[in-house]
C-alpha cells in the first residue's frame, strides 16, 4: 500500500534529489509526517509553527486542492498522489 508524493524542484534537496517519494496512505497530515520521518526537516518547509499548511504552499490530492477539502485531515487513499505545488507570484 503506497501513496506517491510529488516533490517540487525547490524542495528536492530535502529528498536527496528525489522527484517522488512513496509513503504509506493516511490523511495529508499523516502522509507529511511519514515524509518527514524519512526526510527530516521536510515538514518545517510545508507547515508553519502552529502545524498548519503554509499559505504559499498548495497541496493537491489528485487534482483537488486540500484547502477546499478537509485540509490536513483530507484522506490520501492507497494508490493516490499528493502533489506539493509552491505558490507562484510575480508581475
């Protein structure tokens, strides 16, 4: 049983250059915890000091933004993909 996490280029130094990391299924919060156990320090880049998703980071389960679902309590079922997408700004 596995969930694939797609890691953006800017965070790949934390995963030894891996573009995808496979972890156990669970909620988004649990999946991020599994990722942090195998790649320490990763959660600090995704979550703020209160354990909430940083505003400049978007997480998608399939094509659905978790902010419009159940946030960190959104289920990431077996075989699904969690994509980490940093917000882009400019002008």
